[in-house]
C-alpha cells in the first residue's frame, strides 16, 4: 500500500489537459511538422557520418549507428500511432549522442525540451508524467556525464563537432518555435471552445426557463378564448396567442440549436412519403402567401421511400417554404420533388429579390439576417441545414439578384436507416 501511494503521487492519473478535439488537432499538426522537418535532421546526421568516413575519423561506423537511430525515430514519429514509444525513443537517441560524442552534452540536454513539451500537449495521466520524468532525468544525466572525462567517447574533428552542435541546436530551436506557436493556437481554440460550450449551456437554461411560464400563459389564453367575450377583448386575446406562439417557436429553435451544437440531437428514422410532407406544408402555409404570388406544387409520384425523421424533416420543409414566402412579394413559388441518381431532391424555387453572391455564404449562418426589416431570428435555415446533414444530405443554393432563389434539399436513398449520431460538418453548395 505504501509503495502504491508513493507511485501514485509520482505518476498521477489525471485527465487530459485539453479537450479531445483540440488534442487530436495538435497531434495531427505535430505529426505533419515531424514528417516535413524531421527528415532534415536525418539527412544532416547522414552527411556528418559521411564526413566522418571521408576524414577517416576513428570509429566512423558509430556515427552511422547514430544516424540510423535518428532515422528509426523519424519513421516511428511519422506513423503517429505510438506517441509514448516515439517520445521515449527521441529522449534516448538524443541523450545517446550527448553521452557518446565528446562535448555534445550541453546541446543534447536542450533537445529534451522537445519531447517534454509534446508530451504535455498529447499525453495525459501516467503517460505524460512518465515521459516528462524521463526528460528530466535525461537532461541532468547528460549534463552531469558531460563533466566526467571518459577517454572512450567519440572525439570527432572540430568541423564535425561544430556541425553536430549547429544541427541539433537549429532543429531544437526551430521545433520549439513551432511548438510555441502551436501552444498559442491551442490555447485560443480551448478558450473559444469553452466560451461556445458555456454560451450553449446558457441558451439551454434560458430556453427551458422561458418555455415553462410561456406554456402556462398560452394554456390560459386558449381557455379564455373558449369563453364568450366582447369583440375587442377577443382581438387582444388573439394577439396574445399569436405572439405567444411566435415566442414558443423561437424558444424551440434555440433549444434545437443547442442540441445540434452539443451533439444531443437524435433522429427517429422511419419510412416516409416525402410528397405527403411537402403537400402538408403547402396546405398549412398557403394562407401566408402574398397577394399576387402563385404557390404551385409539382410532385413526382414515383419517388422511392426514404428513412427520415418525419417531424424534423417536416420542420425543414416548413422552414424552407416559409423562407420563400417571406421574401417573395410577386411572381411564383414552386415546390417540386424529383429523383436524381441515388438522391431525392425537394426544390423550393421563388421569384423573390435574390441573394447577392457575396452574401450567400451567410445564409446558413446562425443569427445572421440579410434583411433586418423582416421578422425572424436567423436560426431557421441554420437548423434546417444541420438536420438535413444529419440525414446524410445537404441543401444547395442557387440565386440571382432580381430573379429569385432556389433552395434544393438533397437526401440519399437508403434501404435501411442511416446513422444519426454524426455531427453535421458539411457546408452548402453555392
């Protein structure tokens, strides 16, 4: 028990210092750096070995062994799978050069800063403590060994000795400079992620707190509307209900946005007739169409059955159609379904004002509204895109100013339900 407590104190089993996503990105960037720069260190070692052979330096083969060891460490680092083994190899190989080559201990001691820093970024718990402890022991071991006079150590010519120092020092400081910039990027990403999560939790709490009293207000308003009353109070009550329903939809959109952002949005996939969903949405929203605007439907009766979440896909169709109705004051709105290869498309074409090319990338951004004089929060299209992406599809946009816009929802045809646990990452085509 005593030894176990002692070892646990030296090697604490703590959690990751960084979120997994940021840590994975750091691992990718470090591996890319090692692949693109590590070969220069290997090449330099090979050149120094060749120089030792050319100058007929005693034990020239030993320089070849050191170069081969560096090459092996480079290959292990390129794999990116054995981080602990790679870092331990790096500590051992760099330290070996300081132990074997005379007057090289100072610069090789500095090289231990590389695995020490990388382990702090990529490892956690006992692995991190083990590697960092190895770095500390190697640092002091090489420095102490440097002051001991051993005649069996390699003593290259002055030119080779200086070249070794320059090669290791340049690589060390270049790598530490890269790690310093990477640390700043990781810290920035970590703070941004923490702020995003805190804001999402705040929105979720506020939305839940709003929904409870709002449902109570709407419930009493519905009860009052059933009671006989004068015309003026009745109109007031109708206004209260309409505004309350609007606020209720806003709270629902906020909750959906939070669930999508945190990966808690789950689909209930079942066989579905998309034509029926489109017809329901058209019938519900037809009264909202402006005078002088014709709303037409063209449905392909041969559409295959798809597995979708009925409620959520109906929400998407309603959002896209509502968006077309809101921005179309004259002309025509057409809802069309058709099959294309292994995809099913639902097209919403309008003759509205159109969207300038420079602003199209903002259409699906949350809380962004291209026209502030119209009602809305800028959440509808953002939520619609993410729901469609969870279904394995996408929403394409084609628009021309003064002509109109066409939003096309594209869904895959699948014989079985697709996975709905993948967070949406695609972007719409413009």
